């Protein structure tokens, strides 16, 4: 992937103390426009990022994951399809504050994350991570959670309720709700497998308030 022009792999040691050189200038330096910037966190094979780019040509998209072997599939597909509005970033979610500047990101997708049954603070919708996202997401920016895990769905609802955030959409059965439009109907390889086994897909959409420091449910802290 190091030969791909749309894949970025920051040095894992340098970003512990230094900002990545693209921080704050992704739209200008890479995409060459001022279109909204959308991140997919834990993008895996990159299927959702690629399809979002196809169906939302007026938005810029970046898929983020630490596992390059999985990400290669989506990166290759985007390159072969000539998509100019999608890139891939190989890094840990914990380092995103080194990658993006204040208000640089317009929207975040969290697609089928590990529910971390024994470690709530590692869940990508924990207060810890939501506060991290607030550092680079524009005030009122959207966060989407699509998951096969009721643990993740219920936990996210608790975090939002504790912090007085009212979700715009919250459903424990996306495809039975009538809400699955062109974007929400995008299905990854893993999602298709979940559906074949009869597992419902949950979906939550909410907006982060901005500078407010969010709290973690006391009974779910490690």
C-alpha cells in the first residue's frame, strides 16, 4: 500500500509527540476542495468508505484502521475505480488528534466496531473517544454507529442519556424500521454475514455538542 497515492501511514513513534503533516490541511492538500470531510473509524476492508465515496461524490472520505492487510482491499478497489474523493489512513484511533485539526471533520461513521464486552472505555462510543472526536469534529457534527452488537447499542444509548444528548435516530433493527435508505443500506462483507444468521443490525445517529466534556456512566467504568 505504500505505493498507493491515497494511502497514508504515519510513523507510529513520531505521532506520539508530533502532529502528522496533513493535520488541518486534508481538504486543501489532498482533496483539493472544501467539500465536507467524512471519516469511517475502524474501516476494516474499506467497503463502507468506498461505497460512501461512490454515492456521495460531493463529500471527501477517509477510512481509518490500523490493520493494513484488511484495508488493502478497499484501497485497491478505490484506486482501480478512479475514485478521487476517498483516502485511507493507517493509524490507531487514539492518535486521531494528531491527524486532524479543530473542526476539520464534518461527520464520523463507526461501523461494526469491537463491542469490547469487558472494557467499556475501549468502545469507540465511550465518553473517552467521543471527547477525542470533539477535538476535530465540527460543533454539532454527526456521528453514526452501525453495529450488530446490542451491547454496543445499549451502551451508546446510556452514554448519550447521561450527557443529555438526544439521538436523531436510534433503532435496534435498522432493516425492519424502514429507515434503510441508499446510504444506510450499504452492506459490508461482515454485515451480510450477520444478516444471514438473523442478527438485527442496530443504528444510532447523534450530534456531538462541541466543547462539552462528556462523562462515562459510573457503573461502566473500568
